[in-house]
C-alpha cells in the first residue's frame, strides 16, 4: 500500500507506508521508506541518505524468497525500473543487464537474439540480482547453480563506490558476490554467459524410489537435466529427463488438460485434508496416478521447459547434500515417514542434482550435490501442520552433511555455517570490508553472521 511520497533535496523520492510481502505471503515488513530508483545516481543518493541517518538498506528483487532474507524495517529499494539489457556481445554470447531485470523479460529478449540461458529454476518471475543473491539452482550434474553463468558483476558498496568483479578483476570478491545474500552492496549490473537458443525434449516416466536410487549414475549420465519427483508415503517416483533437441515443439494436450483440472482439484482436496490429515497419502497416490504415472513426452523452448506454474502458496525447504549421500538421505526420510503415519507430507519431494563450484557460500562449494526439496501447500491460504516433518527433514539433512538453500527459511546459525562452509570466514571478512557499518544487514543476516 503506497501512502505518501517524500521528496529529498536532490532527486530521490521515498514512499512511507509501503508494506512488503514475499510471494508466499509468509513474511512481511513495513520499511520506513521505500524507493524505486531510476538511475545509479539515485541509488548512490539513497545510500548517502541512509549513511547520514544511520539507516539500514535492503534491495528486494521479486520477493520470491520463502524467508525474511529480503525484509527491512529501514530502507527498502526495488530495482524494477533498472531492468534493461545494456550490452550484447554476440561473438562471445555474453549479455550485460541491469540487476532488476526479471528472467522472464530476459528470456524473451535473449530469444530475439537467438540466445538463451543454459539453465534456470522453476520460475522466471525473479530478478537477476535476486537469483544470484540466494544461490538459485535447477538440475543437471554438468550444470552449476545459476550464478555459475555469471561472468562479471558490478556492485555499489556502502561507501557509494561502484566495484566491478570477475574471474580476473577482484577475483575474491567475485567468488563471494556470486552468492551475495544481499550483504555486500547493491548489485547494479550482471554479465551472463549465454548459449545459442535451444529446445528441450521432456520425457516423464514412472519408477519406484528403489529403482531410481539403484540406477542413479545411469540416470545422471543419460539425461542432461535429470531430476525426479518422489511421492511421500509411497515408493512411487516420476523420473523427468530433459535434453537438447532439434525436434519441433510439441505439447501433450491431454496431459495439460489433466494438469489444469488437477491443480484446482488438488487445492480443494488438500484443504479437506487439513481437517482429515490421514487423506494425504491417498491424495499423493491419486495425483501420482492422475498426472505422473503415465509416460509423457513434450518439446518446448528451453526456458518454458525449465519453468512450471506454481499456482498456489506453499512452504518449502531445500537442502543440498553431497551427491554420495543421496540414497542414505532419501531412504532415511522415507523410513521415518513410513514409521510415523501421524506425520503427513505433501507431494512431491523434488530431487535435483547440481555440479560443484568455487562460490564461497554456495551449497555446492567444492562438492557435486543433490538438492532434496520438500513442500507443504497452504490450500486457500490455510496453514497445515508441518513442524515435525520439517524438524525431521532438517535433522536428516544435517546428519548427511547438508547445506540449506539460502532463500528458504532454515534453522542454521553462524556456528553451523562455520562448520559446513570452509570459506565462511573469508566471506565474512569480504563483507566486513565492503560494508563495515553493516548498512546491508537485516535480522536474517544477523543470524547468519553474528
Ligand atoms: C514459486 C517459486 C519457485 C522457485 N523455484 C526455485 C527453483 O527452482 N530453484 C531455486 O533454487 N529457487 C527457487 N525459488 C527461490 C527463488 O529462486 C529465490 O528465492 C530467488 O532469490 C528469488 O529471486 P527474487 O528476485 O525474488 O529475489 P528476492 O527474494 O527479492 O531477494 C533475494 C535476495 O537477493 C537480494 N537482492 C535482490 N536483488 C538485489 C540487488 N540488485 N542487489 C543486492 N541484493 C539484491 C535481496 O536483498 C535478498 O537478500 C523459487 C521460489 C518460488 C516462490
């Protein structure tokens, strides 16, 4: 809600009375002032004003993080007006864009240039600055988290200086900034390594969890973007292969029809199950049968194949375990749920695989990883019990050397991060150097760094 605009001496305008809510409406804040700058100079003035008044600053992307990572009680900046492509290097297939650009817009612009991103997550209504902020990932063991596609970044530090970093310039800052948590400064521009535009052949087919875990190495080699959905309270799995193809675009209309109906039915049935929780295993089985037990093949433009519709609100948690722990972690979770029928888990548990990298706070730092994403929907906004499921899941992930997704709420604190991230202290000293007064901190980051 926008109430009143306040003008400051130079060119900046701040709004009071703005309320921010994240996409899942699970976290919110009411910043003292909210800004939508239209130039780098305006950002500099906002930081200057914050410094003078001893205020903290947070940049928000699309607010898709299911946590309070983007919240601020002081100044909140949205970069939705800094969302253009700045430069295209056709020969190198590299594109420089402003950090407020949404991937949905970038995907369209790249398509007109005959280019694409080699990998993106499940949604594109997120910003470049935001996906690099939290380590957004998809799947494919030859592919790193999205930030591994970044070639150069430009930040504005708390001092109001612009700072460029890449593999050759300010290398250590680059290793930190590609998963910055909004803690190093305002990300202004990002140069990304793109690839030639491509289509993806999607294949979906049924298996059991045991079969998939037995053949994991084969699946990882067989499909470039292999992942699978496991349906808790059952041993049923849908394997999803996704691979480059030259075949013409083809969608499965009968599957799409079931999918559209299924979504509305699912929300209704989940709402009923909030009163009769024992229905959840039946709902999981029914939707497996309706949507995921048949073989389906489709061909889509790459970004459309990576994305899918997340139509209603949900809680999620997503930890990465070293890839060799995949079997143990999933079997422990399955055994626990099988032995505790009073605890319900919605489908799917989404299992994805990501290549190791050298980004200081990446959950895949120096290790190929398996992400296990759990979900509990909030049908028509209704909360359903999830505390026990969440606690057991986290305990299992921790036992297996897991690292939590930074965007998604978790229970880890500084002392835990010190143990699981060999380069944690290095990141802290870079942060302290770039932001000595803690201008970019908020309560999420205080729990992380103090
Ligand atoms: C429906 C849905 C599907 C999702 N699918 C996936 C998925 O497949 N894989 C996955 O890994 N994640 C997924 N996510 C999580 C999502 O990708 C991350 O939360 C991502 O960070 C959201 O981007 P955003 O632009 O909304 O950033 P926000 O949530 O708005 O911000 C994220 C962080 O970046 C900071 N930030 C943003 N822009 C800047 C900037 N310019 N300068 C400095 N700091 C900045 C913010 O302060 C904050 O710390 C999903 C989330 C939803 C709701």
